């Protein structure tokens, strides 16, 4: 999709195949993009089909790098016999390369493809390097402070580096560290733990509703900090994430100093989303009371739909945590996917379940056994499953023609 920017914000018709938009463009690494980043969602929820389609429409499409082998049967088949962490790691890197290449085929040479890499995964360094070798335009990193990302990407200066943080202190730590390495973030995603889905940008459950994370507080504070550094730092785009589901919400955040937004769950339930249709229906049909927060095996608060598996797990969580013993811990699936895992390490402060297994079950559409990460906000089209193009038009203030739900 080609874009014609409306400088005055007025409605503009589509002329000669060029769609006029009402939002300012997002500039990243000299590229002019729709000010919308599709959030990375694993395991296999945002892979090549979703990311490639979003990028083809002029926004930022994001592949989540974690456990992409699950999408490739030829890679999974030998792993069922081997149960070898090293073989699993190699398969995930091969799958990541495939997914980036296929997303590029969909998006075209001008599409902007990002890869989200969790700092908390065991092989995050290898994932960063593979994504860059495969031609990703950006690395987006959260679930921990990405302090060493500039060193990892030093041989790929054309790639954008985008940390995901939640508050001013984290931004200050990352930006100052990166500046000492001669690098600045090309954008900074600021995730609000009260609204986001999946792993949240808070270390304790009690922090989720802390007002220090409120966008009205944190966005101006971060903008003031970056402005105080002067030069290029003052122009780093700030990208809020969490609970963003409308054109008006985007405009409100732009007025607070944002340069764009990151959106996850509304993209997860699009037709082009890489997860099973059952996954999309679970997310789309969830009522507010069905969305809960709990401690993930990664040791971070997380938000998901209260599925049958999650209800059973939470009913036994206290007893499982009480029995956790570091001396008896091991990774039952032999994937060793997380650097620190409450289940693997016997950490009683973290979740006591195999997160990779449960997320993979959700992606495959197993309603009974899956863990279904979801943000807290209402979805733009309610229970309808709509296209990426419909969603992007809606987020830009248009009203796509309503069709029958899928």
C-alpha cells in the first residue's frame, strides 16, 4: 500500500491507488511508515503471514522469534525423538530464517520487517544475529533490559534497534549505556503493564497498576529526558503499547508526545494472524472478567484469557509453588527455552508450568490445554475476525464496511 500523508490531518480520499492517511508518518532509519507497529507475539502467533501482510500495508510487521520451529513439521519431526536442547536451538534458528524470508516475499522489498527477540530466552544472542543475517529491518527486544543489543548488532548498522521498556528509569539506563557504545535506539516502545498482553513490563504483580507507568506521566517524562540529551537523542520516536484499540486513542497518545503506537492483540485475531482460528475465537470472545494476570514461568507477571488449563493451574498454583525445589529442578521438555524458568529452576516465586508447551497448544488451537495471552482492552471489531487491512484502516480513522464474522 502506498501512502500519501495528510499534513493537516484532514480526511483524504484514495486517489490513483494512493491512500491518504490522517496520522503523521513514523520515521525509522530514514523509512516513512504508518505509525503502527504490530507487536511480536509468540509462540507462532505473529510469524511470516501476519508480519508480512502488515509490512505490505506500510506499517511495521513483527515476527516473534521464540520457538518458531513449531510451525515447521519437518523440523519438529526429528526433535520428537531427540529431545536435545542444542538440536532444538538449531531448529529454531532455521525456522526463524524461513519465517523472515517468507515474510519478505509477502511484504516486498520495501516492507519493513522487524523481529521481536525476548531478552529472557536462552539463545537470544543467536536469535538476534540470525534475524539480522536473514534480512530483518529491525530488532525489537523486551522481557529484560537489552543492554548489549548494540554490540550484538554492530555488524548491521542499517538495522533499527528498538528496546521495549515501561518507565523512565529503564529508558535512562538503556539510553545511557547505548550512548557509551556509540549507539542510540532507533525508537523506544513503552509498554503499559496494566493493559498489555503476555509478559508485562513490571517485575511484581503489585506494580501492574502503579501510576508511574501511566502514559500521561511516562511519555512526557521520557520526552523531556531525551530532549535534555540533545542532538539525535531528542528525536528518538517513542512508541506506547498496551490497550490501544482506536484512532482516537492513537491521537491522544500522539498529543502526549508519542510518534506512533505498538498494537498486539487486535492483530493476533486478524484473518492473517498465524495462530489457529480457535486461538482467535478464544481471544475475541473473552469477556473482561475472563482476562486475568498471574505469574509466568519466566518470573514476570503475565496476562491471558482464563482458559480451562489456566483455571486448573491457578487452582493448584499455591501448592505447586510451595513444592518448588531448586535441587530437584529440571526442564521436562528438554527445550531449555528460558534463561530463568520457575518450573525448570524450581523457583517458588515464579510459575510452575512449561510455558512453551502451553503457548504452543494455544497456537495450535487446543482450547482445553492452551495458554492464551491477551491484552486487557476491548477489540476494535468485537468478536469479529477481520483482515489486517480492515484493522489498519480502522486505526487510521476510517470505517471499513462491516462484513459477516468469520
